[in-house]
C-alpha cells in the first residue's frame, strides 16, 4: 500500500511539473510575432519583453536581446534602452558588457532620452564601459537635469558633484555645448 501511495505522489508531482513546463513553453502571441517579423519596431520590443520576462515563453535573455537589437537598429528608443539595460545587467546566460551598454545608452541619449542621458553621465563619471571623463559626465547629466521628471533632482545633484571635479574653463565650455544642444533639440518639458 505504501509503494502505491508513493507512486501516486510521484505521478502527481510529475504531472504538475509537466503542466508547468508546458505553460512556460507556450508561444508568444502569433499576431505580435507576425508584426515583429515584418519589421515593426514596437512589436519587436514587445517580443523582446516577452522573452525577457517569460511572458508566454520560457525566459530567454539572448532571444530578448535579438528582438531588442532589431528594434534598436531602427533607432527605436525603447529597443535601444532595453538593449542597453540588458547589457548593463546581464544575467541568466546573457553576458554583462558595459561597452555595449554604453554604446546603446549613447544612441538613446543622442536622440534626447533623459534617462539614457542620465545613465550615460553616471557611466562617464565612473568610467564604466568607457574612459572616465568628468566633462562628458557633466554634459550628459546637465542635459538630463534640464528636463522635469522624477529623477531631475538626482541628475542635478550628480551634476553638481561632478562639477566640482572640472575646471572653470571646462565648465564654461561644457555649458556652451549644453546650450547648443538644447537650442537644437527643444523639449516640451524642459526647465530652462
């Protein structure tokens, strides 16, 4: 009787494991994949998010990166930022690569994404993925601090701290660069 009970328990555990595995290996929404395969950048980002989070499929960061890359190569901000964050953090079989993270943050920052500008400023200040450069750190943090948002004060505080590490001439030159960038890229939610 005890052997029979053990077999039933093992069968139940095996059945639950099979059902769980089947639930995790279902497919990403077919319509979404069709749009993504047709080159729709927004759908490519959503497909990447599905693989990154394991929505409808087993989590697969390499597959997520492949979809993000397709979107990023079309200058899609969300694709660039997701790809940058994936390279920054790495994990579960996906290598951490700060040089790649920095490159993708730069692409998004140059398009005016405040979060990417702030991240790039921090990366420059620590020399992660590129050579440490306080002038460049100040530049990107200053651009980010010019936009109203939840991290505006943090960007301004980081900029202030970095500003103490550069000369008055460097500060004047970088503020001129910031003014030129802001004039060429007006923002609706800019503070100045």
